C-alpha cells in the first residue's frame, strides 16, 4: 500500500510540474542540481546541452523545428567568470552547432543560449568540472 501511494504521489508531482511548465512557457526552469555528466534543457525549438570536455566545457544546440535562428553561446560559472564563444551563428531546423569553451576547470558552470532576434535566453543545469 505504501508503494502504491508513493508511485501515485510521484505521478501527481509530475503532472503538477508539467502543468506549471506549460503555464510559464519553455524558458521557465526549476533550479537544476550540479552534475558531472551532461545537462540538457528543452528550448521549445530544440535542445541545449552542456557537458564536460577534456579542455573545458562543450555546449551544443540541436534545433529541431522552427525557422532560421540567430543565436549565441555563453558559459556562466559560479566563480563569477563568464565566457563568450567566437560570435553568434545562424542555425536552421535539423542542424546542430557545438562549441568547446577551452577554459580548463572553472568549477560549476551553466551553458547559455541567447536568441539574438528576440533576446530570449535558455540555460542548462550546472556541470561541475
């Protein structure tokens, strides 16, 4: 009986979270935990991921739908430092863009995608390296 209640509670929590995400749109995010692997976030038109790389941090954006976008990557770290990439880029549905921030270990960092047309931003969860 306890297991059934726990499963039902998890199901209700999931329904509540999905409802909240629908109400606040695709850029609303819960504070993610720090991980050592890969962290991804849905942007509404694709997925933005950050992972550890031997040289630093690898960010990628896989655009799955929508028109051509003008975007830019940044790396934002808990130590107060942030890093830009080599400039903005254009991306269409079905394409993937990646960039390695060759900055060594900066501790916990988040990947940031900026939509240069709308000003919208999305951030991954924290990756610790």
